[in-house]
C-alpha cells in the first residue's frame, strides 16, 4: 500500500513539555428499542398455532363421522 501524504506535517517540540488534553465524556445516543419476541419466534408460534388449528378441525371432522356412522 502506498502511504498517503497529508496536507499537514507532524511537528514535535524540541524543548518544553508536550501535553495532550484528552477528556473522555459520555456520548448520549438515541435509545434502541428491542422487540420482546424475535420475528423468527413469532413466525414459529404462528406456524404452531396453525398446525394445532388444523389438528382440531380434523378431530372434529372425525368425531362427526363417528356420530353419523352410529
């Protein structure tokens, strides 16, 4: 990789003290809301509910068929 030349050149003092002022401060950012349930979990629950509904419908149809047969 080629070194990129900047407009400014670094200057270090030959005499005296070198001081660096670096004050760390807290930065407030926008709160991020997380869903209580993930989308995948919601999809799985919907699929499970649909499967249970179809099983119930099949069981009801079987009971009706048995009652008609007797």
